[in-house]
C-alpha cells in the first residue's frame, strides 16, 4: 500500500509494531492507574499524547504513525464515549506532519548519499587516471633517458656555428652519409655545404615547394624507399626545413643509416637545423647579454629576446642568490631544468632563463626548485630584455 499517494511503501516491521504497542500499552496502563476518567490525558491542560505522537512519528515515519494512530483509535473507542473525533483528528495531524518531515528529510539524506557515492567514484576514477598519467609520464621519461639522441648533448658539441660543423654532427649522431644543405633566399636555393656526394635538388619539384611553403619536414618510409628504388632513381629520402633568425634552410638527405629513418630522428635534425640558423644570426648580430654566461645561455637569450620583439612572447630570468660554500649543490640545478631552460652560475648567483614562460609559470618554477634547494634566495625576476640591460 502507498501512504497518501506520496510514493513511499509502508512496511510495518515486527519490531516497530512491538515497540509502539508496548509504548501505547504502557501509556494506557499509566493513565488508567492515575486517571481513570481521562487515561489518555486528552482532557488535560496540556495534551501530552500529542508529544508522544510527534516523537514516534519523527522516529518511525509513516509506518509507525499509522500503527500508533490505530492503537490510539482503539483506546479512544474503549475508554471514551462518545468517540473524541476532534482529538483523533488532532493526533492524526500531529502524526502526519512529522512523518512528512521525516520522509522529506530521508529523501535528502538518500540524495546526499548518492552524491557522496558519485563523488567517491569520480575521485577514484580521477585517482586511477592520475596514476595512469604518472605511469605514462614515467615511461616517457624513461624512454627519453634511454634514447640514443639528446638535444642537449648534441648542442654541447655544436661549438662552432658553421655549416661544416652542422654536417659533421648529423653524420656522427644520425648516420647521415650523403646530404646537402641549402639556404632559401629570394625564391632560390643556394647550396652551402655537401656531405658525401651531396644531392642536387630540383626547385620545381612539388615536394620541395610544399616543404618550403609549409616549413614541413618529412621522410619517405623505408618500405616506400625499397619500392621506389626498384622502379626509378630516388633523388632524396628525407627533407628537413627550418625557419630561423638567419633565414630559411633546407637539408636534403640522400643516404643515411636505415635505423634512423624515422620521425624522431628527423625531428632532432630539424631542431638542430633551426639551432644552426639561429647560431649564424647570433654570431653576426654582435648580441651580448652578460659578461659571465656561456655561449649556450647567450644564444638562448638572443633567441628569446628576438621572440619578444617580433611576437611579444614573454621569457623571464630568475636570479637566485646562494651561499658560496654550497656551489657544488647549485651545479645540480642544471639537471633539474627543462629542455629549453638555461642555467648560468656566477660566484654567488644563479641565473635561470625560462623561455616562453609567463609570470605564473615562473612562480611555479620557483616553488618547484625551492622544494629541493631551500637555501636559494630569489633576488630578482626580470623579463629577458631588462635582464640583459641590467646584467
């Protein structure tokens, strides 16, 4: 049965029935012993029975209220003549209102429990996703650490900004045996350096034109190389295009180690080609930022200052001060920064260049470093141009 159309099914449990029966019997016995004329106290100044009705209705809800009202009705019928209808209706009202309140309150509790369960499930889902993301990051970091290529190691060997040095690097690190480096000026490709027999490219080749227009590097997959060489002579197997501050450069590769014909190797070569172009522009610009930082720091400062002037992209330098006796610990900072960041250590100061980083990112970087090196004191935070002007 549904109570009053409110949708809650009333189940009269044995325990509820027994408890209410005993309480009502006790009330009747108590009233009969002390006041036989009014055993249910409905004629007293304070209708105590209503307090009992409210309390039991709040505690048991509709099921308890109906049992209680039924028992009280029986008591009214046997002890009072005529039947006290007004008191019965009053008791019924006092039973229904608290029961309704309990019903609504229970609904809210159930909704809160559902929300809590959902929140716990979502938290567990996010926890699993975070764990999965961390695992993927660790695997990626491990793969990067075990990779045969390292941009930083390659750039450390690029001490002389020349096309010959560039060709020697791609030969040593990527097994390139035959290639030619071009500079693209005024719609023409100008040869700068050859490796091995070199390679003569056709400026009208659609692939060459597409690569130059879109600044797109690409390679021909090994399976396609084998198929093409059986039918025709293959002019090149990979093209790398890089836009730098010294202009646009194109590297055409004709022959290289078979294992290095992949996306990763080509990406490293493209980065190195861009670095080569920036190095040429840097050397001819006469740019100088500090008197005590190495060439790699100066070159990155030049690149970031150029980005700021051309596109308004922010880069900052954080100046830390440290106790001189802890210099050996400060040197470890170089291994804690990310790929594009540069570190310069002076007698009692450390300069950390954070390329393409907003002010909020600088603050997060400082928090991360201070967790491991709390002895570092932030002396200054300067935009790249102001830093070069001051230091």
